[in-house]
């Protein structure tokens, strides 16, 4: 699965977000810094979502398995 990073130029630098991953947004003084920060933001959002799901399902009988979204 590929996602779309969006970068918007401001006088102070760049704002960045991932269209398909709500909450994954950041900024940077340069485009390279914004790109690097966006990778970390995406990792943190996914890690946080995983932790929230684990807490919500604590004690429940569930099946967990790897999942890859096939190309369309």
C-alpha cells in the first residue's frame, strides 16, 4: 500500500501530513526535515493506534494476524 504525503510551504518552512493516515502530521524548516519528521509521525500514530486497540481488547479473545493491503 502506498500513501500520499502532502507538503505545504509557509514562510517558516513546511507543514506535512499523510492523506490516508489521520493524525500523521508535522512540520519542518526544510522539505527534507518535514519528510523525516513525517516518517516519525506516521510511526507514532500507528504505534499509538495499536496500543489503544490492545487496551480496548484486553482480556478479550481475539485473533491477531499480519495484514497487507493488496494493490488495487
